[in-house]
C-alpha cells in the first residue's frame, strides 16, 4: 500500500511524487483506503507487515481525507479511491475514529 504524504504548503500538487511514479499515482488497489481492510489484511496475511505513521498519533485525522481531490483512480471492484474509509466504530467521524485508533496502540518499553 502507498500513502500520499501531506504536501508542503507552497506546492499545489504533489509533483515530486508523480515524477517518481511515471506521472501517475500507484495502482488504486494498492493505495491505503480502508483502516478496517488494512487491519484485517495485517492480521490474516503473514507477509503483510505495516506500521502506523506518526500522523495516526499526532493529528486530528485530516491526513485520511483527500481534501485536494487528487485523482487516485478506480479499484478493480469499480469503487473510486478518495478518502480513507474509517472503521465501523468511528461511525464516519474523524473526531471519534482517530483518537480511538491512537488510544488503542500497545505501548511497551521499546516505544518510549
């Protein structure tokens, strides 16, 4: 899966990413577009390893919204990739979903 990083304010589009990808974003089916689907894939796929980026713990969740309307494409099941789909317990609300995601993280001495 590929994340589109939040751009610096002086840029109007993430041109630097498009240059690296041959002028296109990655395949729509490979983009991060569902918290629940990604969680399920990590739990059931022995080769699927992910780590949460700092934005999950240090932001209000705006990084999960495609506020610029970037053309991220259409998946094979014909769904358009736009905002990241929140897990069911968030009820579509970033103010509920993102704090619950960060509060549920396991802490250990190796993370301090």
